[in-house]
């Protein structure tokens, strides 16, 4: 089996979609092996989004991620990294099909509800970053 780092972003909590999203994960059959509510700070956001700090939209992304608590989880399951990316839908919500989390609940590229690791290497680094 494989592990991934999933983070429900501040809009998911504000919109009270935590239960809805976790229900989908449970029904799919992935195991939640660690979970916690956290308020992120600017340095950890910059580390997590190091590939984006030079982008013109980064200040907006940082404000969004600072705007309230996030719910971080480690999930375990067969091919869970790819499986969760499929369930989330693409970053561009206009391309996210109905049936995906972003496709069903998000209308904006920034406020897209959920993060999921994209490779085994990033999954390992992100689990270490948020769960030690
Ligand atoms: P994460 O799972 O959060 O890492 O999203 P992702 O892997 O689908 O996308 P990526 O890592 O490329 O970008 C991280 C986050 O930055 C996205 O989830 C968006 O919130 C934001 N973002 C990415 N690209 C854009 C963009 O072109 N414009 C804006 N406004 N935000 C973006
Ligand atoms: Mg990403």
C-alpha cells in the first residue's frame, strides 16, 4: 500500500464541507491513519508551496492558506496518491468534471478546497512536514 498527504483547505472548513469530503474518502475505501486541525503560518506555507512562491498569484494563495485552519490527513490505500488526485479533480476547476470534489464544490482556481500530494516523493516530504 501507499500513503498520501491530504489537506482540506480553509474554504472546506468555512463552508462546512469537511464531513462531505471525508465521507467520500471513507466510501472509496482509503484509511485515515493520522489527522489533525492546524493553523498554518507563512513559513510552512512557503515551504509547502516552494514551487509557486515566484508566481504572481502567490500572495493571494498565501492569504487564502492563512485565512483559517486546515485539516491535514495521512491516507493509506492501494495507489492512493493517484486515486486521490482523480477524486479531487484538476487544479483548474473549470476542467474539473462533475463527480470530482473540485468539480462538484469549487468555482475558483484559488479556493479549490483540497490539496493532495502528487508523487511518492512529495507525499513522503509532506507527511514529514506536517506530522513530523
Ligand atoms: P495542491 O493540491 O493544493 O498542491 O494543488 P495542485 O497540485 O492541484 O496545484 P499546484 O500545486 O500547481 O498549485 C497549488 C495551489 O496554488 C492550487 O491548489 C491553487 O490554490 C493555487 N494555484 C495554482 N495555480 C494557480 C493559478 O494559475 N492561479 C491562481 N490564482 N492560483 C493557482
Ligand atoms: Mg500541488
